[in-house]
């Protein structure tokens, strides 16, 4: 899944400033196909330019996303200041001040010192040019999962396999 935020300069004003998870990218194969999902972060080497969301900012993004009071304030700042798609050009001073001084946020255990650093980790960014994390799997094209046969012929086996729902492989970050 990918967490992302809509900027306030697009063609969908109702979505401006929304912070949400997205899980739309998938690999779909027949149910009896042998597959091995691959966690994308295992593909990323120290020399790769692609990066997943920084683990050090996980608590901060969860506070921004899961606290409705903070989430609404973030949305208001994004919309009021007309944030654009390039986060580096957007000012987070108002949001940083809120996170450092708002008694309701701090009283609820909130602790965020640099909102921009957190938001720069969201997709798309310089390290992940799409707002959808890649989905990866090894698909064994000619291999079938081991299943028990029902019936006496290959035809019966083929028929039962074709009635099964396909497997859906989602990003495993």
C-alpha cells in the first residue's frame, strides 16, 4: 500500500489535502499458478535510486493520518496555501508551528518536529517517480500449484481450475 496526499492545484478540489492509502496496483494470475510475491524493499540496494517511505518517519505520518484533528488542520493548510505537486516548494511553517504548540495535539501524545521532511517521503518523489509503489512477483508460467484432482480425466481437472477466482498479488512493502 502507498500513503499519499493530494496537493491543492489539481482538477479534483474535493480531494485537495486528503491523506490516504492507495492499493490499486496488483498482479493478477490464475488461482492455480505458482507465484512468489517479492517485497519491493528487498529489491532496493544501496545503489538504487528507488526508496520506500523512510521508517524513521512512520510514527509521524501515522500521527498526521490517524489523528482527525491534525489531519483536518493539515488539509486546511494545504488548501489555504494552495500547495502544489512539488512538496519542496510548499511552506510547512504553519503546520510545524501547530505541531510544536497545539496543546490538544501535544496532550494526545503528538510529537512531530518537521512536517516537510515527513511529507517529502510520500510518493511520488525523487526516489519513487510514481505515486503507486511497484508490485513484484516471480510468476512460474508453466508451473501449477499442487492440488488434489477431482475426477478421472485431465479435462475435469482443467474445468475445475478455470472456475477458480484469480490470485491477486498486492505490493508488499
